[in-house]
C-alpha cells in the first residue's frame, strides 16, 4: 500500500509538473505492474486461505479417526484383560481339580482335558480358516485392481475409437452423401462405401473418386497402428452369367476381388502395417436390405471396412483375473 501511495503521489506530482512523456509513461506502467502484482498476491492469499481451511478439515478428520482407533484399542485391551482373567480362573479351577484325589476328580480331569483338546482343535481350525480368508481377501484385492485396470483400458480403447471415427468423418467429409457412411458400434468403427463410389457394374477396378476416398481413409489409418483393419466385399444376389474380366464366376469371387482391390490401395501407404490388413469376400450373404428392390440391391453392393482395436492386451488382462 505504501508503494501504491508513493507511486500515486509521484504520478500526481509529475502530472502537474513539467516532466518528459517518457518518464510519465514509465511511472504509469510501473503503477499498473504494481496493481497487477497486488491482485496476484490477493489471489495467492485467497488460495492459501482455502488450502489452510482444507488442511484444518483434514486434521479434524484425522483426529476423529485417531480417537476412534484409540477407542477400539481400549475396547480390545479390556477384552484381552477379561480373557486373561477367565484363563486364570480356568487354570485355578484346573489346579483345584487336580488337588482332589477321588474318582469324581479323576473323571472331571479327564473331561477337562478332553474339552481343552477340543478347544485347541477349534483354535487351529479357526486359525486355518482365518489364513484362508486372508488369502482370499488378497486375491480379491488383486483381482479388483486388475479389473479396474481392464475397465480403464477398455474405456481408453473406446475413447480412441470415438476419436478415430471423428478423424475419419473429417477426412472423408467430402465423400459423405456419395454412398459413404461412418458409424461406431460394439466397440468398432464401420466405414461403408457403396459400389457407386468405388466400382462400375461387374468390375473390381476402383474408380478415380473412389480411390481418392480410400487414400484419405489410409492417411487416417496410418496414424492408428493399433487397429485391425478388415475389408469385406458385399454384393447383391444377382447371378453372374458367364465370366467377367479375369474370369469371375460368382458373387463370392467378385466380392473377394473387390475387397482385395481396396487392400491393395491401402497397402500403397507405407505407414500402414500390412499385417493389420485382411480382405474378405462375403458375396450376397450379408445383405443390409432385401434384394427385392433396386434401392435394396444398391445398398447391398458395398465395401465395409471394419476397424477393431487390437485385443491382445485385453485378453492378457482377462487371463490374469
């Protein structure tokens, strides 16, 4: 506050006297810096007060916990004293019984020894059961920890797949509405491309526009090396008559060649791990719609690219549960 008053007085004096504009500006800037510093100190003081309040609350909780532990200890101590007293009474009774020399005494001694033997056996049983329970508790804690790790790992995988879908939507935005759709379900991302974007009728040669889409797809996949990439070819149920091009004789063969054509384009991207690529032909046996209309047939003629997070680590964690 003294600094502020002094600086304010200096500014007032200088503003009413003949000083250079440079000096006046420097003093004005210094005054602004001091005001900023004062605000920062006020904020720091407020944070320290909050931290102090939290520490006081934590200290009160620790005190409460301490008092409870002390109370529990005192209770256990009292129980121990009572148990020791009972033991002494039993020992005294046993000693008194041993001093008697009649048949009844002998019978009672025998019974007492039998009871003591039974008591020792029960104590051993209880100790063994306690040891077993402790072992089970340890195993349960370890399994819970691994389960939490697994849940966190799966959540991270789901987040990565969601991010992958967002990146694919951005990269392939120009092709949506042209027979390309992207969706996330069952922990996987599905990229579907209808034949009108990729192939001519009866052909497995990818067109110019379709190749652009596959190349853009490959750029995103190259940034996600931990993804398994399954390319499935699908057709409608129209039968192929004769041969086409290189000798395709049925829809299954055609769908396989089309899936392989997509794999070949993706393989041109050197940053994609080829071991992650799989081509599969599904022919006409996994339709999206009935093949009874032209629209249904068009929807069924497609390439589906199924992106799955690699599950090796998840499988290992499940084996350890």
